[in-house]
C-alpha cells in the first residue's frame, strides 16, 4: 500500500475524534460569539488551548480504559459535554423554585445525575451496537454547532479587519501630529482622573436629594475651575473618553464603521489604548503612566510607559468559561472555594483602589514630566466602597439598594479627590495640572430610565441626569505657578465640555493653535447602533 494511502487511512480512522474535539472548542467560540462587540480574537487562544489539552488527556485516559477508539470517542464526547456544561445547568436550575425544594444540595444532585449519565453511557457502549450511531449523531451535532458559531464570527472578523484598516488610515491622517508654534519650557505634570458616572452637583441635589456643594466649594477653594453647565460630549464611557483623549468629535466613526453596528474593539485599540493626547505629550518628552481598571481598554498599558493596575491580568472572558466547568465545582468540594467572575472582580476592585492611590503619590518627583491618566470605576456598580472608602463584603454590598450604594461611592470618590489634591500638590518639584472629570452620569434614579439595561429614554430629564458631568480643572499660571491660571481669560466657560479641555490646556502651555469647538452632546440611538448619533444639546437649554 502506498504511503499516501496509509496516511489517508490513518486520518480516516482518527476522524472519529472530531466530535469530542469540536465539543471542547465550542464553549469558547459560543461565549466569544455572544460578546463579539467587546472582544478580539486573541482572547480565545488561552481557553482554546486548555480546552483542547483537556480533551486530548481525557481521550487518552478513556482509550486506555476502553481499548477501543470508537467507544472511547463517544464516551469522551459525552464527558466533554458534561464537563463544560455543569455550571450552566447549575445556574439554570438554581434560579428556579425547584432548587429550594430539592432533598439534596444542587451540587450533589448534579454530580449524581452526571454519574448516572456516564454509567448509562458505559452500559450502552458495551451492551448494545449503538456506537456507530452515536458517532454519526455527535458528528452532526458538533459540526452544526461549530459552523453556526463560525458563520457568526468569521464574517464579523473580516468586516472588523476592514473597518480597522480604514479607521487606522483616518486616525493617521486626521488625528496625527499636533503643530506647535514654539518650544515650551513650561511642562507641568498633568494628572487626568476620570470618575466613571460621577454626576454634576445640581443633578445630585435635584434628583438624589444629596448636597454636594461642600465638595465643589472645596475644589474651588483649592484653585479649581468647576463647570456648572458641563455635559459629556458622548455619555457612554468608550465614546466619551475617545472624544476627550483625542480632542475630537466622533462623527467619523459613523462614516467608517457604519451606523448599524455595535463593535467597539477597533475604537478601544486605536482611540483609547492609543490616543492623540498621549502621543502628543510623549513627543514633548512626557512619560505616560496609566492607572487602569477592570475595563478592557485600560486593563493593558497600550502606548503607556507604565500601567499600575491589579486587574491587568484579570480576564473575565477566561474566568467566565472556567467557572462554568465541572472543574470549578470539584475545586469547590476539595478546597471549599470556587472562582466566580463577579466575586473575583469585586475583590480585586477593592484592592486596586488603595494600590493605585499609593503609586500615584509616588510619581510626582520623577526627572521627566508626567502625563498620568487614571480611570476610576467610582461611583459605578458593583458598589464596593463605603462613604469612608472602606470595602464592603460582597454580601453586604448586595444588600444595598442601588441609590444608597451609589451615594456611598459618591462620598468615597470625594475623599479620593481630596486625597489626590493633597498628595499631588504637596512637595512636587514641578507645577501640576489636575483634571477631575466624569465620562457620563448615572442610570439612576431608576424611574427616569428604562430598567432594561444601560439605555436612556428620549426626554430632557433623562438626558440631563446621564449627560451632566463633573468637570473640575486645576491649572497653574504659567508665569507664576504658585497661583491658579486666569481660567476665564484662557477660555474656560461654564459649559466647557471635555472635547475642549485639552485643546485649551495645550494652547495655553504648549503654544498649539487648536481651535475651540462648539460644545455639543450626542447620544447613541441605542446599544445596537452606537455610532448612529443624535445631537441632544437643545434639551440642555431647557434645563438652564
């Protein structure tokens, strides 16, 4: 027999292992396909590798027991299905009334059920002639599910690649080098801190019955300009920060990416992890230090020189797949501890606040000027912190109603801002710029929002609550940095919006000639058409 024929015969014999292989791959593909708008393909590599290794090791053990490849393939396929589905069954049954009336714990019941299924499989394989039919059935099912996910993923990734190239060309041409009319010797350390969903003080008073005037007065008494009429340009975190960090409106995203999609990955990569402001400051000799969060665009450092973030290696996608496997349940029995995405994220957020604050305070006396960007998920679900910034336990946090948890974190955010002002301004060898901004307001109080997720009804009050933001800036006078700048003189009006913040700052300190744009606000039509923008600036005039 020819070598080629022998090879084909070998491949044909091994094709029976296709069902367990595909069943091991499908969980990762399915979760990825469900979250396409936020993830990039490389995130699948680690779970796919572990899944395939697990399937191969399982197959080897089963074959050593059965001594028959066909029977081993069928048993391995069933074992792989059960292994990756345990957590899903646990959650589905656990959320029903049935779970409270069970004579055994749900874990024990599922383990018993799995054991019966595996024993029944062994009996069927040895006592009947169904092995071939099992292989055909599992082949059809696994291939069908595999193809369904590929049909969703592959065209999406092709379009994403094309869109990414077009966006890259636009960014390179239009958001490239910023021209200066001279070389500036005045290079202050620049600290830009975003407090996610922190509202404007009048919104807190009107809709939450919460007086925040003492904090605003504190900021002003320390030389800050505070925008009494500031709104986010795009009250959605990734759009808002893309606009402020690139000092630009984002209508070009509609032209390039289209107005009927929700993919965010290209924007994460090209407008957030890489952005015009950081590129310019690095070209001026600045060191870019990122204090990231659990949010994907700021988990990794991108073009930053350093990233201080305990969540940098925390991958919710990987953990989500793992926590639903049988291995997590077995670990819970052996070690009395299981890993769950929500719990791990909650605990790391708690630790990350102190970790970052300590390291921010250590940055100030470096030889080169600093651009420090910090993203604080505060005040933002999950509500981890008390008003004193002590960490709640997950159970204590979950007992709070949304508004109480939110207001507690407002007070914690105030403490953080005051601590940052004190630490940064004291003992610094270099003058400092400090910006406190929020990217959007809350989706609270609940009666003003749809209750169907993070969407904003079309009315002036909802637009006001979610669009009105904290916007506080401290600039030292470039001729006498012992006192604050004359804000009105250099262009800070009451409704200055984030798209213009760094335009004014760069013009003042670096002699750029950036035009000041009209202050406007745009909302996305909905979460499925995030680049279909509607201008809502007129609604804010109704609330003046």
